[in-house]
């Protein structure tokens, strides 16, 4: 369900690897990895670019990012 997705779930559903998505939105793969884990601040610009690249709304992407930030330690990503 969309309400339980993490940022990486949206990417995988679109058939993209982290390096492909990072290149599409002009950020470093390492930054995308940290965003997907909720360890890096999601800027408005990155949120807009990632949401557009994935075909989701900014609100949907931000909600997925927030879930990643709140995920219990050791939970699968």
C-alpha cells in the first residue's frame, strides 16, 4: 500500500537502480542512499526532483521519507 512505502520502494517499482535515479535527478548516489535511509535532510529541491522522476507527488515522497526516518533500527529497508 502506498501509505507503507519507503523511498526505495517507489524507485524499485519504477525499475530504477540508485545510480540511475541519482543520475536522473543530478545528485550523488551516496546522497540518494542516505535520503532513502532517512539519514540525510530531504531538501525541497531534492523532494521535488525525486518525486517527479518517480511519478509520485512531493507529499507522497516526503511521507515515504518520513517513514524511513522513523523506521525502527534493524528493520529491513
